[in-house]
C-alpha cells in the first residue's frame, strides 16, 4: 500500500507526528492529508520529553518536514 493511501485511512483518528530536527512531536486528530502528505491536525498538542507541553489547536504540517506518522491508541 502506498504511504498516501495508508495515511488517508487514518483520517479522523488521533496520530503522533515526528517532525524533522528530532525536537518536535505533535499529537492531534488527522483532519485531512493530500498526495504530498501535507496534513491538517486539529486539537494538536506538542509533546516534549514524553509529556504534553503546549496546546496548539489547529495546525497545518508540510509533508516534506514529516519523518514518522503513528496512530495513537486511546
């Protein structure tokens, strides 16, 4: 399965996204994603040292800055 198809199946679910630089991990509800893996997350929270640090609300992420996308078990 292509990565874009897999990400499309996760729309509406909570995901954790690790960004380039290794310092930014974001967790939120995946609202949409396009063919370049640009994503819109809502109810987004920044994770620092495994703890929820800051609420960011609605966030748009550029696909080429994303390293890993993990679904979150509630």
